[in-house]
C-alpha cells in the first residue's frame, strides 16, 4: 500500500515545490494569479459572449457600409473609391467585393442600421458585464436601467466611429508624400497604435463602474491596443488572402472572423485580469491549497462581495479548519493566509472599490 501511494506523494511534492517557486518570484506569481482569476471569473464565457455579439453585428455593419458606398458612388465615384480604400483596411471587407449597386438602398440602410444597433447594444452590454465581473464590482454598484443602456449607447458611439477614424487617420499618415516605403508603413502603424491606445482606455473607463480607479485601467488598455494591432495585421495580411483562394474561401472567412473576435476578446480580458491582480495585489495565489494565501482570501472575499445585491448587506469569507500536511510531504504554501492548527482565519476587510 505504501509503495502504491509513493507516486501520488511524489506528484504532491513536485506540485508544492512548483507552487513555492512561483510564489517566491513576483513576475511568475502575477502571471499565475492572472490565470487563476481568469478561470475563477469564467472569463472565457464572458469573452465568448462578447465575440458572439461582435460577430452578429459585423454583417449589418457591412450591409450599412455597402449601402453607403452605393449611395456615394451614384453622386461621386471618386469619393466612393476613397471610402472603399479606407474600409478595405479592415480584415475581410476587402474580400467582399463592394462594387455592385443594389436596389432599395434606402430600405437596406434602415434595416442595416436597426440590426447593427441591436447587435451593438449586445456587444456593449457584454463588455460592461465582463469588465465589472473582472473587477468584482458589487451588483449594487453597477449601473442599472436606464444608465446601463445610456452607457451602451455611449460605447457604441465611441467604438464604431473611433475605430473608423483610427483607420482613416493611419491611412492618411501612411500616404504622406514626404515619406515612402517602409517609413510610411511605420508611420501608419504608430498613428493607429496611439489612437487605439486612447480608444481602449476610453472604452475601459466607460464600461467599468466608477468605483474602479481610472489609472488602474492604463496598462491593460496599452497592451490590449498592441494585441489588437498585431491581430489585425496578421489577419488582414495573411490568413484571409490564403483562405480566400480556396474552394471553401467564404467559409474560411466566416470562421476566421469568428476566431478573430473570440481571440481578441480573450486576450483583452486576460489583460483586464492582469490590471485587477496588479491593482488589488492579488498575488501570490496557491496552486495546491491548503493552505490558502492571503491573496487567495482577498480574491474569494471580492468574489463574494461581487454578488452583494444591496449596500446594506455585508458579505464576508472565512476559512474552514485546515488539516496539517501528512508527514513526508511538502510543508505547504510559502505565504499562508493563516495557521493550519484548525483556527479559522479572520475575514479580510480590504475594500474592493
């Protein structure tokens, strides 16, 4: 029996050794804490919801863009050509062949705008829910109706035109006459990156309840803009052109579009969780509790308070008595939240706002 338990004990020792190592190195502990909080918040599901509504909104958006191009082309073909060139900077738009007129353009424009508004409200609501969940904002602190709808409309007003303006200005910078070749491309990339940083920063601020400090959103906004720029470049320059030449090119475009939205949403939420971990000092976390670390207790306290429906209700977290490690196993976490002699720890009173 003892020989049969030896592999399990060896694995336990290894896990606890790795746990101690990551807790002793801040850069690694922050990464582990971010990964754990992403899982605790079920942020993958939140990212999927954002990606779903973004995917649903892209087709009405393309219908609106197609209709506007058709209306503009009837009065000014040269202006339509410039607008088409600007829109072609977006992945997938260049492959849709926006070159043929349509009948009933006015009705198509109205229908497209209504569908786009409906889906865009879903995107904005999903972004607000994801941000407030990541920051463990209590329910009573989150904007309710009608403030949440007004915020959603504000996000739509910023996100859509803001990204179009970013693309247009970066295109102008890239076509500057005194620059050429690689210099023009670098200028375009820098202009787009700076504008995207400001855009993500503004979106994060608008989507998150006021109890979260604005300066705590800065690093995530910068890194999210960099990730957006890289993904847009990869998708726009490589993947679509490769798949659009195949017999299943249109299917590949749709699948790649959905994957792009989901990957971008996941990366962005990981970066938001990184902001939370840094701002709230939610590290180091234990990989193999018990015992829990102080950061574990603070994180669980924040999760509990996030479900608090009213200000008058107080939610606290306490630990159950923990057993001592078995003889011959590793001693446990290097940063215990409490003793392991069976005495429960006091609940943390650290504010989460």
